[in-house]
């Protein structure tokens, strides 16, 4: 297992992380109980994975409870970093949601109890809150770090301007700044390349990738000839959206071709592609079964060739929106390293016209 720094911090995380949304579920995401969770976490710890990602709202707190129950035994806590989140509703009261000082601190204390730990290694705001001043949010997170309840902070699902504004507030007031952002970034959903990936490089953040298989769509199992018969997509779950099924299946065709050549599953190829993207610190994997977990772990050892990456990029790359196409035409002489994260693959194409 390889380890990468989480942004500019001194914290090293394994390139694969454990996702726990299946822990204590009702079947939509999975229904892993304490025994199954212990077995899967042991598989991951034994493989060298050191980051476990959860959230207070995963199965109404049960995911955190199961994670805490498993980690308290057998010396597992000493081998694992815990990441959890705050933002979404946790109760019916008017202050039981959002990123106010009240909600952040109350939920942090609740998560610490459910996780049976004294400190959260990475505390992430789960989504944007446009009604709470960022000064209040960043101050509350800074307070938790200074109190020793949280070691590092991060964000998830922010837009580019949300993220830059939060970093500016932290820098101007001397607060702790985000060390990482947890984002959705896959071969099908490459929108993060427009803003979030360049910001990662420019601001020294790390990227944690959630749902890297797009809820199973990029596992290679589902093609034009093999549609899902059950699961959350069949039941109308909307994450991630797939507005262009033909493009999805074009991508899956290439994934499966590369997988067949390398003797691995399509899931391993999709995960390996994500691991080789600029700024990615860790890719979060989860599974309903032990066999799926074991297969996903193989991605840590697969290094795609330049040709394989180029084939996957070619079928999945999106046209540049404005202002990026204009920059690719007219700003080529003054592009930074962060600019080139997005624009480099397009420059020769646009030079040719």
C-alpha cells in the first residue's frame, strides 16, 4: 500500500480508504452489521489502509456507532485514522442542520461519543451552507482543533468559489484551513477538473474521492447489453445522475477492454484511473460483500500505462466550457501549473483549430 500526504499537511493517508455508508444500512446502500464491518475493516487494515471515512448522517448515526464499536477492540484504533462529517439534518429542531457554531460543536461531540474516541482525525463539512457566515463556520472548526477534539479539517461538495472563500477567511483570520476536499470525481463525472482539481494544486489541498465507481456504473458490470436488475439506481436513487447513458456505456466499453487486457475487473481499472489523477490523495472504496472489497483492494497495485490512461481519457474527456476554451486559445503563453491541470490535454487540439 502506498501513502500520500493529505495536501500540505504532514499527515499521510493510504491511497485507498474505507467507506462506511453500508454499515448499519437498510439495504439501499447495504446492510453490513458489526461482525461484517469488523471483517471488512480487518481486511483493509491488513492491506495497509489507514483511513476510515464515515459521517454522522450515515444511517442516522449507526455507521459511526458500528465504526466505533469495531475500532475500540484489538488495537484497531491505533492503526486507523477516522474521518467523519457534519452539515446535514440530525434531528428535527431549527438548529439541527447547517454549519452554525451551535450545530458543528454539538455534532462533533455526538460523533466523538458514537465513535468512542477522544479525537476525530479529519472533520469535514459535508456540504455548503449559504446561510451561515463562513467566519462563524471556520471559527467553530478552528476552536475544535485548538481544543484537541479534531486534528485536521476538510470540506466536501463545495464549488470552486465556496472553497476559495473559505480558505481566504481562514487565512485572513489565522484559523485552521482545510487540508483536503472530498469530491465526486470519476471517468464519467469529470467536472471537478474545471475548478476543484486546479484549486487543489494551487492551494496545496488533498483530494479524497467519494463514489469512485459512480454507484457501480463504472464497475464494468453494467453495459448496453447488461442493465442493473436491482439496487439503488433501479429504485430511483439520483446519485450520481447519468444524463447521457450512451456516453456512459462508451466509457464502460473502454474500461472493460483495458480490464480484459490486464486480467482484472472493470472496477479495478476505474479505481486505478482515479488514483493516477493529479492531486488525489486517496480514493474511498466500499462494498456490499467481502468479495467486492477484496477486488477493490487490487487497485492499489495496478499502474495503468500512458496508453491505457490516454484511451480512457479520450473516451471520457468533455468539451471545454467558457472561459476555459478561450484561455486555451489565448493564454497559452502564461499558464500556471494549476491551469495546466485542466488545460494541458486540450492545448494541442486547440492549436490545430
